[in-house]
C-alpha cells in the first residue's frame, strides 16, 4: 500500500508541473550610441565610462554589459533581455539611456576600448574606438 501511495504521489508531482515551451526572455546585444570617456584614468581606482544606447522596444531591458578583453583591448556592447510579450511598443522616440561602465585598471599602460555600434551593410562589425591612458 505504501508503494502505491508513493507511486501515485510521484505521478501527481510530475503531472502538476508544466514546462513552458517558450522562455520568458531572450538575451540580445544592443549597439552603443555614444560614449563619454574620462580624460584621465587612474590605476587601482574605479573609473566611470558613460555609455548611451537606444532600446528598440519597451520589452528590451538593460541586462549589463557584453565585455570581452583580449590583451589590452576591451570590446564593449549592451546586453539586453527581450521579454516575450505581445504588448511591446517601439521605444526609439524615448531617446537614449545612460549606463555607467566601471573600469578599474590594475596596470599603468594604455588600453584600447572598442564600443560596438552595430554592423554595416556588408555585415562587418563597426566600433567607436578610444584609448584609455592609465596614470
């Protein structure tokens, strides 16, 4: 009898759980619109870089930064979560959103920041490039 109750309990638990076929959100990368770089970068100090971007719809929500580094080069873009919702509206007329990228260099040297601005007609990635000289 105990085995039957246990088996029925397990079947009830598995039947009561449903798994959605669609995720609630999708992760995408958005281009950077403009950048305000500090004129001076200090070692072992958090330096703030102001980045502006435009979200395409009201369902695009800021979800941090895409940040990749290769040696002294830093590639940056905006990570966004796109909600799967039927009531998304165009958000371009809202203007730009400001976010702050914090950069704490550990060495005195020059870093190259490449902020992804999208792809051109040929599908080639384009960037805004800035040098950050650390004192």
